[in-house]
């Protein structure tokens, strides 16, 4: 009997945690059941272990565990496969692997059926997360360029040097995060024809538009404006392409003239007279409210950002909170990135602390040996600014979500009390020295992580021996 073979592709928005967790789950299950396996990962470091035509043709089952559009997706067109999300596969590995192996070879409609069963919320979040996956490298690149310049500036005078240019270009790069977000949000909905209209709408939602035209009194519509125009442009382009029917000889006129012209005029009017006034006014009200409340306002704002960031560790709420914080950063003394940066690392470092404290000093023994290893890895991930290290623990025990939120909020409030401020999007350890009051920043990380650690130990079920 020919040995069964499973091939898969995994991809998540950040390309770090869920991508490889899903891949490891598939490989472990296949090895346990003596099934040949090959998994292609499309992560932050590019495509690894790429599936060839021979791999796909010889597979007994094909699984696409993806949360974002994948590269070379046409390889799987008209080929039977099972489509699911990475988180679902991580939770229910056995179910999905058995379902994929039980599929008939002539079944080609599973992916379409799944799409019909998805709720409007799932579709909405899917498009948002796809767009954020393209926006994140913009923030990372800009932040690293600025950090390099500012760290160098602590030792030498960088004025009129290449480092000064690096600082300015890094700042400019970050200002393109919303245009890139809106561009790929529209792309996620309608494909390539929506890319440039989405980019234009995103530019109009942020500081780039204000600075280019030197518009006085303009308040950017920011993250919510980028969401609004991204969805509007995406569905407008899709509708136009589906609704305008021309003879094949005139297709070029439709795609190169009619659709771009109608889309461009419409999106500018919608941004200028609807989206920017509405969401710009909301942003203005938010800035005035929190600024006028002084330290209390900063504390309340920081607590909301911290709770949102720690809620789902790289999920849509986390990304939304981070995007709002990035957009409002520097609007006044109230708005900075302290709460966001702390809340990214506190849960993962807290899990690492819990692994170290497990069964010591009279504390509960709740970790298996494998969980201790995962906890130690989580600590390392937290130090380098990756929050997803704690995800395996909330998947196993969702009661830890409020624990992580509490630790993150506590760390943020301690930072405010100690006068800590961080304005650069650098949660990793190399960004910590760039905060004001570095000792206070370290204390905030330690206190928040310790609260998370104690919560993990007392909320988790005891380890059965």
C-alpha cells in the first residue's frame, strides 16, 4: 500500500507565531500517524520549504491553513484541498487532518463552501488582518531606522550626518503605514485594480496629505479613516468590475480608463467630504478629551491601549489598539507609545517568569516539562518584542486573557506614575534604552510581567503527575 502524504501551506498576518505553530502541529500529527508530510511556511522570513508541482500532485491531502492571501495561490486552483485558518487548525489538528485525508479526489468546492459559511465579522477581520500584515513591515523598518539614528546620537553629534537623514527617512516611512494599510485592505477585497486607489485614499487619511498640501487645522482620520476608505475602494472596484460589461475588444478601456476614472473621482469625494470630516472630528474630540484630563486622561488612555494590546496577543484587537496608538503618537503630551510597547512584551515575559517560578517558593506547580520549555521560549520572544509567545497558554486556558490584560495595564500605569515615555515603535530590548527613565521602564516591565506570572500559576490547573 502506498504511504499517505500530506502537504500544507501555513501563513498568518504577522508571519511569526501562528504560521509556525500550525506547521509544527501538522508535522507532529503526521509523524505520529506514520504519514509523509511537507509543510510550506510563508512567514516573516519569506517562503520556506516551498511545495513543488510534484509535491502537490503526489499528495493524498492538501491543507491551506492561512489567514492572509498566499504567494503563488494559483498552484492550488482546481485542485482539491482543505482551507482553514491557522488558529482553527492549531486547536483542532486531528479533526482537520482526518477530514483532509478523507476527502474525495474529485471534490474541489471545499474552499468555496467555507467562504459561504464565514460570517460578515470573519470576512471583515480577515481583510483587516491581511492589510495589517503588509503594514507591519513599514512600522518595523521606520522604527529601526529611527532607533539606529537616535542610539548613535547618544554618543556622537549626528546633525548634518547620514544618521540625521536616516532619522528623517525613518519618520517619513512610518507616516506611510496607513496608506500601505488602506492599499492592501482594498487589494484583499478586489485584487490589483484596487491597489493604487487604496493607496491614494490611505494617503488622504493621514499626515502625508496634510504635510504635502500644508493644510491648516486638518485632523487626519487615521486608522479608522484608512479602514473606511480601504473597504469602500475595495468593494467599489469589485462592483465596477462585475457590473460594467463590455466586448472583449474593449476590456482594456474598461480596466485602464473607466474603472480607474470612476474610482478615483469617487474616492476623493468620499474622503474629502465624508470620511475625513467624520473620523477626523472623532480623533480631534479624543485628543481634546484625553489632553484636557491631564495625567488622569493619559492614564485612562494608556490603560485602554494596554488592555487592547494584551487582549489577543497579535490578533485583530491587538493590531487595532496598536494602530490607534501609532496614529495618535505625538499629537500631544498625552499620546505616546509607552502602553503599547510595554503591553506587547509583558505577557510573553510573564509566561517566562511563570515557567521559572513554577513549583518554587511555595508557588503552585502547574507546568509540564514541555510547557516549561515553551515558557522559556516565550521569555526570549518577549525580550525581542514578540507577543505571540504566550498564545499557546491562552489557547489552552482562555481565562488567562484577563490575567494578561491586568498585567499589561498595571505595567502601563506604573510607567506613567514613574514618568516613563516611549515615542518609538520599538518594543524589543534594544528600544528600552530610548525611553525616558530607563529604570522606570524596566520596573514597569518587571511588575507587569510578575503580575502575569502569578496569575498564570494560580489560574492554570495544577499539573497532574
